[in-house]
């Protein structure tokens, strides 16, 4: 009946708060006593944390299959070819320690491998570097680095190195030829900068006036 259920509920509540003799099991009201804590810890091993619901492994630790105790550390980021020696602490093959271990450099470098196959089988072949890059061996493996073509480029004017190539540039009054390397004079007189007469020169030009006029101080107009 409902009345009996209510009575049973109050009886269980009294067990939790008063530890009546009729209660089954051990129920600790509030914080556990120090003596009981020490006994419990010796029984289950190290790295054990307690809560109101019982005991379990502390964060960063898990049960070891061999001993059944919380002695197996967890490394959230993985250790690769290294060993997890403490929570989020890896011991790496190179002797360093950290939250993870770097991946060993591949034999093909950062551009990876291509698979070359024939009747005799397949083998991995390193990919070549793009045009304008050279393959250089570094501490982190093979890398493709940009070639500075300006060290050997035959630019008549200024050479500007770019990623994977280079560009030739010419100075004032000059323009780049169709071969993209040499420079040729720009005929500024085609733009008629002078009021009367214009005489082109290499990299520049000069204005002059018809008879009866003289050149203005601005070097372009005639008065």
C-alpha cells in the first residue's frame, strides 16, 4: 500500500543519516574518517580518488590489466613511437620528454612518395621538387627550398627573386624587352611631354622651342 512505501522511504532515509543497526552495508555521512580513508587507500593502491559514490582512478590514470590498480598513465595526445610515463608526459626515442612525440621524418620528405611499379614489383620513389625549388636535407628531413635565381640570372637591370622563379626590372626611362631579361629605352617623346619639340635620349628626353621662343623654367613649356 502507499502508506507502507512512505514508511519504507523514511526508514531508508533514517539509515543514511543515523546509521541504524538495520541498515545494510557501510554508509558514511559526509566526509570519511581518516582511519577508514587510509585502510581503503592501502587496499586499492596508488592514484585512487574518492567521491560520494565510491572510489576510482584519479584523472590521468587507468587500471593496469596486470595488477588491477590505477598505475597505467594516460597521454591524451598520444606518444607515437614514445612511451607514456605519466599523465600527458611522453618519453620520446630522442630522449626528450613532452606532451607528445614528433613523428619521425619520412624517407621521402615533405612531398611524400610515389609508387613506381613494373613487372618486378613496386617501390616507393621520392617525389621531385617543383620547378624553381631544390631538395635540401635538413635536421627535419628532406625539404624543397626556393632557389635564388638572381645569383645566376642574366638580368640587364634589377633582378627580383620570387618563390619558384625571378623577375627582371628596369630603371626609370627604360622598359623590359620581350625576352624578359634585357632593357630597352622608353621613347618618352611618344607621349608628347614637350610643348614644341622633344628629343629622346637613353633613359630620358629633352624639350626645346621653335625660334622666337625660349624654354620655361618647368623645362617643358615654351614662352
